[in-house]
C-alpha cells in the first residue's frame, strides 16, 4: 500500500484556500457587473434600430429565438442589453464581467492543482469521501460554466455559479473535513473512476440548468407584472424562452450522463455485491433523480410543459441531487456509506 504524502495533502488544502479566495474576487466582479446593469438603457427606451424577436419552430416543445433587424443596418454595433440580443455575445462593453471571467479561469487552475495534489497525496483518484466529492464537484461546476462561455454569453450566471462553488468549498472545509487516507476496500475498483466521475460531471451540468431555471422564474414573474423594460441586473438576463431552451438542451446532456451513472453503478454493484440492484437508499435516490429528469424531458418535448412548470420540475430534480448528496450520503446508513465522516 502506497504511503500517504502528508506534504502534498497540505499543499492541496492551501490550493483549495487560494481557489476559494480567487473565486471570491470573481464573485465580487460578477456582482459589480450585475450592479452596473442599472445604468444601462432599458429596452423600453431603445432606439428604432432595436431588433424585434421572432419565434420560429425548432421541433416539438423546443422554441428558439431569431432576431430580425427589419430595416436596420445588420452591421450596426449599438450596445444592447440581453433583452435585445438573447444569449449571444453583444458589442456591449462589460469590463467587470471580463475581469470576473479571467479571475475565474485563474481560480479554476488553482482549484485543479488542489484536486490533483490531493490525489497524488494518496496515489489514487481524489473522490473517495465527502470532502473530495465536494471539492471535485465545485471544480467541475466552474469548469462546465467556463467552457459554456465559449458558446454562449452566460456571464449573467457568474454570481450564482461562483457563489455555489464557494459554498461547496466552504462545506468541504467546514462540514466535511477529512484527512488524506487510503480508499476503503469497497471503493478500490476502476469503476470508481467511471461511475463517480460521470455522476459529478452530470451534477455540474444540472447545476447550470438549476441556475438558468431560477432566473427564468424571476424573469417570467417580472414580465407577468406588466412592467416596461427590465430593472437592475435583469437587463443582462435573456428572455425566459431563451433560458428555457438552453436549460432544456443542457438537461438532455445531463440526463444522458446520469443514465450512464445509473448503469455503471448497477454494473459495479453486481461486481462488488453479486446483484445489480438492491434498493439501497443511495440507489433509490439515484433512480428518483433519473425519473424526475426523464419526466421533465418527456413532458417538455411531448406534453407542452413549458414556462414555469418546466422550470420548477428542473429545480425539483436539482434539489433531489442536493438531498441525495448531503443527506443520504451522511445520514442514511447502507452499502453506499462512503462519506468518510
């Protein structure tokens, strides 16, 4: 058995602390970006060149937005808020957001160093207990968010995402502190790498859709109030239909990953305990989460469940993931009692 490298373990904790401090700076910068949105011109006072949204069908239950410029010059570069341009990047200058993204990338690199040194300290993959699940999960949440910025302007989610990453890091350090140790015999399998890594990645994707659904509800409530324009930070948040469409697509990706998680877990269970399914508490809640997201995708695609109903179902699925991770892992005894606490 490889001895524990306590020096690397200490370096890992230092990297985690530095990552948390860096994310705090990014959180503040994203918050400043949202606060500066109050000074932006609202859609209600936009010029005659403001493009009008035109909805076009993109398959059953999956509307998308196409922005038509009418008689305006398609090459004009007048800054516009998210209400005008959807989720694509606009010429609008947002220096605070640029700084926040750059700082987040630095924080992610430091965070990755913390996860890697944690694994090197024990010569194994760094997800064998609640502390490691939490810190690795926070890293993947930030990674998924930053990668998504390559394709869509989701900087309006920055405050929520960095805030959740900070909460996860603080939970790992305060609620689940665990020294570097060897894996228990039940986890000493290559299936740990496959099963847990995909589960954490799926949870990171669902974190993004959770944030999108929350903002969708907030934006929808404001629009139903019949107010002109968008107040404060909502000027940077796209229309509810655009948020819902993106959440739907990402939930589809997350569902595929979660399905693979469920299948890999069953195969691992058969190899470890001689049965594919045993109604263990962890297995039951993993299946419950799968059913909720399957219901969401089915209802959204075939039953016309759009708007707030779809958003609430997406949020319910994510809350079940949180319950499965924080309550089932810690307080329910069973064959999956791997919290390390």
